[in-house]
């Protein structure tokens, strides 16, 4: 029995040593990407490479063996994976001399906290994430509401440049700065550049209609604005030209946040025939100005429009953070970095991950963003859910969290947080659980609408409670009242 146990330990030692060697080699093979990044990110990038090298293998059997021996199973070590392997080896009486500095659990946590403070400002209460609030147009003329939001926990004010204008944005910024001055509470200004608006418009016989009735199994035509159309099917146009030519048979097209799902049956020049597979709404209508998603289709559209470029001067003067919508490639980031570098004040870029292409390219996008000292990532779950499939969203958002933690990049958890509470005053059970999950990010964003103050207070309460139980995805064993009660009874 003792011989068998020693043999098992020796096998684990050998596996861990081979794994550490492979992680070291991975950094050597990627040395060319280390030098261009900002010095503040060099160790974080090394850790990201280590983590990706580890996750390129199936280590589940090893994790079970380590756990069975009472050792770390590596499952909560994204931010310091190389040091964690070393810690396990030390417990097995194996010591290796290391030349390069690496993050351990403590220094990794400090580094992520430091980068979060640079991006979001001085932390407010305990270990809960920062809270970002999306502004309504009315906040431009409602100073008391802005001050109330700040007093109740808002630390980042989000202004969406797809709406309103510079006059309104200026009033919003002024109200935030005045409230911050009066309360002594810091509040960063975050501005989303609009990006390309891929929206529905009606053409042909439906041109003057307010809505089109649709049903499963029915067909509709998706066409370019000036297409010659002769069809008995309803005709829908797209506000962004040139997309039809990118479509191919069998690809999916979604309308209105995924409520209407279609498949491309046929493409002819500047029109495409779509078959409606699903209509997930009690009111089976499609209206104008609804979003269109083309998951799996390479659209090759720049996320920076002329409208966005025009607004960048204002954003650089007023904002601390700039949200980059529909970013997909390294080139997309380079374009914005170059434009921002021309401004007097450079806002920190937040990469909004909302397409399948961006998700699959996330490590490359992060490495390009690392050329700046300060940046962040937003999990923009609205479009992302449609793009990757609703059934995959939970898996995908977790993978984004893990990769960003490995790279020491602050994350914003966004879209539909406590949505029902915001709209009707009562959250669903699932939304409460979702909000708790958001505690693994450095910042949680809530949308505008009716009950924003109730959402803010409820979210703070949820995050404060869950923050005592976990850090990232590592669960913390604070004393449980139910356990104390059991032994007192």
C-alpha cells in the first residue's frame, strides 16, 4: 500500500514538473509579444500565457488526484497559475530555482486591485465591485437624482453616445462633477461610442408600415436599401449597407435581441431570402429600428463610424473611460488607440465583448490593449448572448472572466442586471442569482429605466453579502450563522 502511494506521488510530481516546464517554454516561444506591452502588464501577460498553455490541455484527472491528496487542484489560481504549481510541488518536497518573478496569490490580488483603482477610481466599500449606472436623458436636468445615485453607491456614470447630443452630455457630466465635489465621493465618467447601428428598416410594400407580422416557417426578404425588389414576402432593409453580399446559405440571422431567429435560404446580389425558424414573443411583430445580428458571418465593418470619430474630441476632454462597441480585431483597437493618442486627455479604453469573433479573439485583443497602461473589458451580454447562443452565454461569460483574471484585466459585468426590478419593481429569482455571479467581476453595470434607485440599493446589498463568501471564483468560508446555530441548539 505504501509503495503504491509513493508511486502515485512520483507520477504527480513528474506531471507537475513537465507542466511547469511547458509553461516556461510557452513564454519563451511568445517572447516577441512581451516587449511591446506597457511595463505594467508584462508579468500579467506572462501569467496569461502560462494560463492559456495550461488550459490547452485536459487537466481534470490531475485535478481530481491533487484534490484527493488534500492539495490545491489549481481551480482557483487563474491570476497566479505558475506560482500555484510551484506551491503544490513544494508541498510534495520538490523545490525549483526560479529566475523570473511571477505572481503569487497575494501579489496577484494586489495587482488586480491596483489596476481596478486606476481604471475605476478609489474603492468605496469593502470588497464589493464598483457599480456603474447608465444615465437617462433626464439626468441632464435632474441634479438631485444624480447626487442621490452617487450617495447610494454609483462610482461610474455611463453616458451612451448613441443617444442625445453634446449639449445633453455636457449637462450630465457637469451634474456628476458637481455631485462628486459636494459629497466628496469620486465618480468616473464612462462614455460609450455608438458604433455601427445595424438596425431594421422597411422597404417595398411595407415601407410605410410601423410593424410587420411574422410567423414561424414564413419567409422574408432582407435587402439593401436600393435593391430592386419583386417579392410577395415582407421586405426588411438594413441600415448598414454592404451586408447582404457577406451572407451565405445556412447562416443565421437574428432580429430584435434574438426574439426572431432566421436562416438564410438563398442569396441573390443585393437580396437574401430568410426562413423564419422561431418567433419568441407573444406579439409576433417586427418593428423598425430593431437590432439585427449575423453570428458566424464576417461582416468586416469598422466599429468606428464617422459619427464616433467626430465625438472622440469631446470624449477625450470629458470622459475617463471610453467603451468600444463591437470591437472584433487587433486592427480595431489600433485604430482607436491612434485616434485617442492625438487628444490632450486620453480616456482608458474598455473593450466591449459582444460578438463571437471578439470572444474567440479575446487573448489577442487583450495583448493589443496592453500597450496602454490602463484598460478594461466589458462582458456586453446583450448582443453576446445572441451572437454565441443563449445556451452558451453562461459558459462564455465565465471564460471571459477567467481569461481576464489570468491577464489581470478589470472586468465590467453588464446587461440586464436585475432587469425586472428595474422595470417593474420586483426581481426574479434567477436575476438575484445572476447578480451574485456578477460579484466575480470588478464592476457591475445597471441600465436606466424606472426603478434604478431600488436596483442600486438591492445590488449593493447582494454584492456585500456575496462578497463575504467569495473572491472571484474562490469561495471563502466566513462563519455561517446556520452553523453556529446548529452547535448552540
